[in-house]
């Protein structure tokens, strides 16, 4: 389960993010990931930091950070923003 409304709210402010976020959502909502390796196999542009996954959207123009709960097939969106906004956050605090 993923809150698409969070993604929608972001792409309404940043229309160029829509295609990338919708493509990510389409893959993620149907995925049955059980670990980081599963995520990386289906979406190559991802990295893991602690209990967070960081996805590059639209060739790294945007960043999406989620906290997965693999056992329950949940992805909690913790951050979606431009790369510049991402550079100003502390990932441990979101």
C-alpha cells in the first residue's frame, strides 16, 4: 500500500515529475518486495540508507524516500522533492 495522494500533491506542484512518479508507483504498487535486492532488481536507480530507500526520479531531478515494511508489503513515503530539496534534509530525521 502506498499513498498515491502524496505523489499526486507533489506532481501538481512539479508537473515534470508526474511521469516518473507514476511509473514508479505502477511498479511499486504491484511489487512483492521482500528485501532490498528485490527492489534493486525491479527498479535499478535506488539506494538503501538504513531503513530508507532512496529512488531517483526523472534522471535524478527528483528524489523519493520511502520506508519499506517488507513483511506487510507496505511503503511509507517519507519525502518527495527536488534534488536540491533533498540535499538540504537530514535523512535520519524524516
